[in-house]
């Protein structure tokens, strides 16, 4: 959302049922929090068209990279050794890889150290009052602000699928939020993460960001900046750092996304396929939980409550703690030619971008949207409806790359 910008680590490989139990408690939508109906509030939930680059085989590549990925870099005139030595900082607009097929994101082991993670700035999308009122015929009244509530700690017991997405942009290191999602074609072994399109691609004026990585349950115990002065990698990243080896976002975002969301805002979503910086287990097996994505795109009038989770990083937050907002959704229309977006009251700021929005369906918590845009005043958030286009992007990612 463009602002609308030591305790022991959990054991890896724990049984999904145990983690899911914590997830149930964390994602329960209460009547007090959301003002929804008693029936749904009391339910106990359970745990594009764009084309990503082919990373090829997993060994024998130049500079420690997979052979296919090294070749891919060379196709774009990128020297592998120079890239890994800092050449990725060159943001020559003429060479900024922008097309869907151009995504490359070689692992630079050890790049995302605790200090670098803490210094990353929020990636946010702001809209003006005029933009937000563009089509009042399909826009519901602005919701009252809902104060964000800190998630219970440790996060791996209460909201295990939620984490932070880190990446490098021309402005420096940036941060968003993301969610571990199920892979329907590879049950129990998902390596998929859901986030916002603007957390991986600059939209119409730029290209793919670099060094994109996901850290589930970031700062698991929600320690303060002072407590993290000498933090270890395990404290900040209890399940390790997961690099995006493939990424997809919508063509609408690639072509029409802008600093204020633009025409791409209603399609501002992304699916990442990730691999661990170290280790071989899948993300879902390592974290012990993942959420199903709901692509039914229900009307806002059909849903009594939605909850947004993320790591807000702009003041008054500092990006070190996970927060959540739960509210009854309304509709936001930025243009008569675009799908309406969901909107809820929430005081979370930049950094919560890409964080999942959840709702309860037949007793199960499902991801139904993600944070995309919000106002400068940080009183509400808006996210895209996930319909057939989003499902097609997800299915393509799952079938093409999911088992790798």
C-alpha cells in the first residue's frame, strides 16, 4: 500500500496440525473486532498472464547460479559476476527488465542480513481524495478508521503464513508483506507466496524489482529495535529467507500501474514461487501452514467481515511488528471501466502492502484479497477482487513452476 512505503526460534518441520491450531486462534474474526454478524464472528477458521523466467537446473551454473538462470542473465547483457558483486544496483532505464518474460532474480546468499532488513523502507501507494471518489455510483461511503491491533506473539503460533517481502528498487531497499498460500497442484508442499504487484514490479514506468525475498514470521517475537540491536538471522528470520525464483503479476499492473496505483490498482496482485536460501524442504512444510486462495470474488455486500494482516513500516509503526485490522468491507471504484475494489477501515501504513486479506468460508480462513492502496491519512485500505484473471495467473504459476 503506498501509504496508501533471545527467545528460541521455532523448530522447523513441525506437524501442520500443531501450527494450524495456532492459526485458528490468530485468524478468528470476532464480533468485537469487526462488527459483523454473530454467526460468522463465532466461526473458528482453520489454518497472469505474466510469464516468469526459467531458472533452469539447480546446479553447475556460472557464479554459483543455476545454469539456465546464468544464461538468462547473459541474454539481457548482464554479467553474472558483476551482478552478484553489486551490479544489480544499476537501474539504467533502457536496461530495466520490464516485460513479463524478463524476470530474473538470482540468489545472492547473505544479502538480506538483519540490519539490511530493518533498514528497508515501506513500498506504498497513495491515492488522493479526488481519485478515491472517481465513480461515486459504485463507491460506498468511506469507512470509519479501524485501529490496527498488534498480532499475538510468537507469530509462528498465531499467524504462521504471514511474513515480509523484501526487494531492491532504484530508491533503495524496500519492504512489503506477503502470505504463504496453498498450491492446489502440489498439496502440502507449496512454495507459493501471495503479495501485491507493486511489490515486485514498478508498473508502467519501470520494470521488475531485484533481490525479491520472503521472510515468514519475520521478527517472530516482535522484539523492539533496541532488543534487536545485535539480532541474529534466526531471530529475524526463524524459517529462513526464501528467494523468488519465479514471479507473476497481471499484465494490467505491468502496463497500467503507477505511483498512485493507476489503472493497474484493481489488478495489483502477484504470485511468487520461492526457494530457500539454504535447505531443501518446501515453504509449506517448513512453516507448517498455508492458506487457500478464494477466487470467487464475492460482492462486498455478501461478506460481513474481512481482515487485513501485515507489517506496517511507516510512522507511527516501524515495520518490526505484525498488525491486523478487521472490518465489514465496502466498495471502492477508481473508474467505471475497472472492477470495484474492496475497502475496509484500517490505520496500517506503508509496509502492509501486499499483506493478505482473509475471510471465513465454511469455517475455513481463506485469502480473498491483498492490500494495494490507501489514503495519505491512513484511515482505510483497499484491495483487488480476485476473480478469474487472478485464478488463471495462480494456476499457471502452480502448474508451470509449482513442483520445482
